[in-house]
C-alpha cells in the first residue's frame, strides 16, 4: 500500500512540475510568432522589437534572483501558486495591451514569474518526490518545458492566418489558471514545514513521500536544520559547498559531435540538410544533458538552508549565460563565421565534459541529506567513508 501511495505522490508532483514547465515553455516561444503581427499593428522599430523579446529575459533574471528568498519566506507551494496565477494574469495583460509600454510591462512581469518558477519548481520536486524518481521528474520538467516551446510555435502557426497575436499570448492563461487550482491541493515540502516549526504537517508530507521511513527522515531533517544556522549566499562560495556551486553551472558527447559536424558544414559549405541535422543533434544533446541536469543538480545539491538560494544563484547564472549567448551570437557569427562560432561552442562542450566526468556525483537514489554529506566530506559518500574506515587495520 505504501508503494502505491509513493507512486501516486511521485505522479502528482511530476504532473504539477510538468504542467508549469509546459506553461513556461509556451510563454517563452509564443512571442516569436506574435511579434510579426505586433510589429505591424504598433509599427515597432527594430529596437522596440528587441525590447519586447528581451523584456522577458530581464524579468527572468530579476525573478530568479529573488526566488530563493521568496521560497524560504512563504514556501515552494505558495511561490508556485503565485507563479501560476502570475502567468495567467500577465499573459492576459499582454494580450490586452494597447501600447508598446503596456506590452513591455506585461512581458517584464511575465518574465518575473518565469524566473521564480525556474528556481522553486526544482526545489519543490527535489524535496517532495521520492528519491527513486526524483531525478527523472526533474528531467521531465525540462522535457515538458521543451514541449511547451513547441506548443507555442504550433499555436502561432495555426493562428497566423487570422493574424490574431492577442490570442497567441492569451492562451497561456488557461493552463496556468488550472495549474494554480491544482497547486492549492498540494502540501508544501517537509523541510519547509520543519523550518517553520510545523512538525505535524512535515510528518504528513513525509508520509506521502517516504511512508516507510517517516520518523527517520524527520529526525534527519530536524538534526540538519538544528546544526545548520542561517544560510547565506557567501557560504556557497566557501568550502565545502564551493564545489557544488562550481559544478552546477557547467547527451554532452552528442553536443560535441554536433559542434564538430556544424564546424565542418560551415567550413566546406556543404548541403543545408547537414546543418539542420547538426542543430537538431545539438538541441537533443543539450536537452537530455546539460539542459536537463541543471534542474536536477539545482534542486539536489545544497543542504536545506542553502537549497533555495543555491538554486536561485545557479539558475540566475544560467539565465545570464543564455542572455549573453543570445545577445552576442550574431556579432560572433559575423566576426568568427559559422565554423568559428561552433568551434568555440565545441571547446566549451569539451571543457564541460571533462569537468563533469571529474567532479559530478551520481545522485540517483540518494537521499537529500546524503548529498549534503557528500560535499561536506570533500566529494566522498558517507558509505565510502565507512568502508574506508573499516579497511584501516590498527597497528599491532
């Protein structure tokens, strides 16, 4: 019976995260098709078009920066409720815009909610899902985001004939409102309840996640929080958690192969189909490699007191890097050529492969408290330490 309960809990957590991922992805991509008709209606200049598209990115960075504090203050559950409600309200605000400033404000606020979601959703999944499925659910969130991006493109394509950009933007409000209602029925994470002194609610939350080890998990969480006072951003830049901070912004083999193919394509001016294959391979490799695992490690790597702030810092850096690539790509393309720019990406991918191979811990099936001890033990698991201690024989 407990196994069925755990399976249902994992399914519910995964469905919630995936739903937010789809809405998030749709909100990122629908502006691409809508902008064509917004430009005609408002007579946008090139600079104004850039502002409309980058307003979301600026909002994301601001949202991700503040998400850790928000999650610690009101919990992941209510943070996600605000996110889903914000998606709905700001999508409608964008659809009803009658001027460029109003549209920019709507896109900025939408980006703010997206920035909060990219931090709190991985933390919520990491702390709410059973250890056996935690990683797969976090990867599922990334895949759902990609699916949402595709849905956004498809919706724009289907509505292009009517030229109705307002519907393109407004459609995101429907699933967002439904997700908000779903989240109202979800409990928050056991760690947040313990952090706030609400032990009975923490026990009930754990019964839905790991029903066979509730008291042990509760004791470990309580002990960890008791010995973990405070929790500041500066602490993430000191040992033992510096290693975790450095690791989480770092399929990689597929990305490297795709970069090599794209360098060749641009260098010898081969058929466009090979360039398409290269981009497709690179996207697939990223989605199932770095693109997915950044969510896993952002949610799992840090101890309770640093988890929200750690995810905030890591995913803010991820968004900043994405903004830099988007802002510099065309300049680099003109100055380095296609072969040169993908050679640069290839070098970064090789460096990332080496770094992950050397430093990445395998967290599959590990409890969150075990992962905390991994960093504190200088990159060694507690069971490895106990084995090493057993193997040491006293001198006679």
